[in-house]
C-alpha cells in the first residue's frame, strides 16, 4: 500500500536517511571534513550487566568501554582532552567530585589491610640475643678465676702466686666492674647504647690479650681491672638497651635473657678451664667478645638512643620498624610518638647526678634499685662463683671440685633457660619470693654442713648436702634475684636519669661484690665459714621482706606508668610502695 501511494512522486524528493553514527567510537568528530558539521555525541554505550557478579566486577575495575573501543582507552572530551568516565555517561566533573571519596575508601582499605598484617617478634629476639652475647663474655670474665687460680697458685703457668695475691686476682674484676658503670654513664648518651656496648667488647678483648701474652703479676692485675670495667659497662648498658627496645608484654622475659647468657659464660669456664691449659682457656675466653662484636654491630640502636641525638627521628623510625617486624604503620607511628614525647620531656629536665635525689620519686627509684642489687650480692652469689672450687675443696667430699662446679654451672644454665618462660607464666614478684626463700634455705643448709664439719662430727653420711645445696641455691637464684634486679633497674628510672642512675646502681653493686669477695677468706678464717653462709641466709630473708612490702608492682605497666607510681601520680592504680 505504501508503494502505491508513492507512485508518481519524483525520486529527487526523497532524501536519503542520515547515516547512523557508529557507537563504537569514543572520539568526537568535531571537524566537518568538507560537509556539514556532525552533531556532537559522546558515542559512549552504557554497559549492559548480565548478572550481579559482572556488576560487582565492573564496579571494582571501573566502567568498561563500549563495543569496538580499545580496552583502557580514555574518552575524548569536546575540548580535545582525554577524560575518564565512570559507570555510564556521567560527566567528568562528577567523577572528579567522587575522587576524594574514592581515595578515602582506598585509604581505609589500605589501613584495614595494614592492620591485618601479622606482627613478628623475631627481630626483637635476635637483637636481644646478640646484645646478650656481651653478658656471655662478662660471665667468662667473672668465673675465669675459679679454674685458673688453682693453676696460678701451683705455678703451672710459669708464674706462681700466693693465697693473698690470688684473692686480689679473683676480686679485682669486681673492683673494675664498679668503675665500668661510671664510664658507661658518661658514654651512653654521647655514643649511644649500641656503640657503648661495642666499646666494652673491645676492652674485654684487650684484657684477654694481656692475660695470655704477659706473664707478669702487675699486668695480670691490670687486665683483671680492665675486664671488670667491661663487665660493669655490660651490666649497665645491656639492661637499658633491652628495656628500651622491648615490647611491654615481653619486657620481663627479655630482661631475664641476660642471666641465661651470663650463665653460659660461667659454664664455659667451668667446663673448659679444668681440662685445658691456661693459654687455651684464655683463647676460648677471647673468642666471646669478638663474637659479640661481630654479631651486634649489625643490630640497630634503641629508638630512645637515636632520638636523643639531633636528626635521629628517621633512624629511630627505621629501628622501631625493624624491631617490631614491620608492623602496621599506625601502631608504629603511635609508639614512636610516645617514645618521642618521653624523650622530649626528658630533654627538658636536668640529667645530673644531683637530680637523682631532687624529688621523692627519684629517691624511691634509687633506693629500690640499690637495694635489689644489694640483696643479690648479699645472697653470696659472687662468693660461690669466684670461689666455687675452693668451697668444694673445703667440704672434703669425694666428688672432685671440677666436676662439682660443672654440675653447678649446668644446673644454673637449665634454670636460667627456664626463667624467661616462667616470667611469662607468673609475675616478677612471685619469682622473687621463690628466689629469696630458696636461697635462704640453701645458704642455711650449707652453713649447717660446715658447722657440723668444724665441730668434728662425721659428715660422710651427708656428703651430698654441699653439692645439693649449691645446686638448689643456683636454681632459685636464677629464677629471681639473678636476672630481675637488672630488669627492674632498666624500668624504674626516667629517661633523662637512666644513664647516671644505672651507673650509680651498678657501681654500688660491684663495690659491694668486691668487698664480699675480697673479705671472704679473711672473714671465714676469723668467724668460721658456717657463720658467713648463715649471714647470707639472713640477708635473703630480709630480701623477701623488702620484696613483699617495699617493691612496687611494675608488671604489665608502661615506663611512664611506672614513673607515675613512683611519684604518686597514679591515683587509681597501685601507687603505694606496698605489697600488691
């Protein structure tokens, strides 16, 4: 019908329908090319979704181009610029308005992904173990006299010494250890914790070289003092370094690692010394500071130590990131800000010796720290370590003195190895209770054996008592009063006073140790060795009372919270120096 109606109408009156604009292209044809200009069209085809999964994919990846276009090609706007359209034919300015929201969404997603990142303590334990290799070297220096003094008195080394000279060789290391903390107090803030510890290893190595190379009594005295200085630096700097790098939840267990490595040094001397030559033992001992230096030189300094120095914030962040096992950035920034705040507050405060006694909180910290190391020394530990073979010889038991010291050293190692695990399972205070009671009983039992022996009674039936008592003494010592006084020292002083306070505490400890070790033989001959051990037992009972009634609770608290307790600023917590 349409055809019949159109008959007779000229063909020219029909216009060809306009060629449809292809929708495949995203480019706008703005040039006429000799003909009339074409209408501006976007030519963008709205995508058709076949299902919810495809819609979700498109929303994640962005809008897909229309058919026939190249993947990822941007659209060309009227002004000739390339614009990115999203989800259909929405205008570019709307896309720009959505960019902040998209960036916020991406940031939130990144933070969520970052917070889910697993946190590792492997690097932290690696740093703690390598720095405590210095404690291993200190253990070798402290107990070297136990197997070596017998050889020196017998003239096996080409140099024969008297009993009085022997007591000086054994005790001068503790006198040097009283000087070491003073040197550490000067260097810790100037060189940093790391380089101060490395310097102590150099001093320790020099002392062993002198002992092995020079057969002269004066040189031997000097070398023992030098070794003691290195020991004093280690006992000051290592607890501070551990306290500053440790996470709060791991501070107690990491603080006990020092005792474990110290005991490894004890056992090394006990095992190697009696069965090798004098020079061989010196070479083995020399290897320990060299090993510590070679390992610890690759570890980072503590964040607090780096922040003290100008421009150290970036290095402190790198140190903290490595120590925390590259955790979520938000937690890392927060922890660094807390440390920086503490360091900034410390910089505003004075850090001289007089400041230790400037307020009640600092005085409490000094009293607590000095009292804890005093109870440690008054338990008789250094007498046992430096004169263990001499003590066993006085017992007259059939078991050789060398074997007895090895047994004591092995038990000490096992006990020190178990202490970090026990520190996680129970509280620091509980371990101190067990330690004080155990040492009091074993010191009393050892004094009883010597009393019966000096009274002329037959002690062959209880010949097992000295070894058993010393083994149990070592176990209970390693559980509490061996490692924990040093851990407490690293916790209770403010940042601005840590260096000088640690130096004071360690010097006091080793001066007391020097007096006890030097006077042990003389006092034993004057009042009897049994009275000496009974006095040690009384001191252990006093240590128990001090822990129960005067030691504040620091378990699970930050360093700032501990300062609040000492200064009485924590009104809701346990700020009184009483039993928890």
